[in-house]
């Protein structure tokens, strides 16, 4: 009902590289197939459905940037991570807004 303890910042796709250069971890919560089709270099793929089980892979001492297709699912993931004690930044616009290079697998 209330969103106490679910604070997270919002950033644009233009800020991703700056935050990553400062040590932030970029988490791509899209499914594996979407990630393989194209993701931002250095992004860690933790699909949304796996997030509750894989949070232990993330460092609570680093900022966590969360990205998805367009920003909706990443808002939900940001709330989950924030409640778990992570410092989270949600990437507005998601991969749809990203104009930089993508890596394919």
C-alpha cells in the first residue's frame, strides 16, 4: 500500500557511462534472449524473474543502475532492490532510448 523504503533515483541513458566509470553496476533485467540480441557493454543480465534469487550477486557498496526495455519493469526492479538495501538508479527510457553501441552474443 505505502512505498516507504523504496527510494531510488532516476537517470537518463546519457548518464549510464558516467556512473559505470565511477564503479556503478548496470543490471539489465530483460530476458536472456533480449540481452543476447543487444545490451550495453558491461551490463550484468539478471532477468526480472530471477532478481529475488540473484540479488546476492550485487554489491551493496556500489550504485546499481537498472535497465529494461523502456523503463516500466526496471521501476519495479528498482523498488525491489531499494527495499533490499541497495542504492538504486532507474534508467528512464530503457534500451529503447539507448543510442550507444550494443554488444550481441
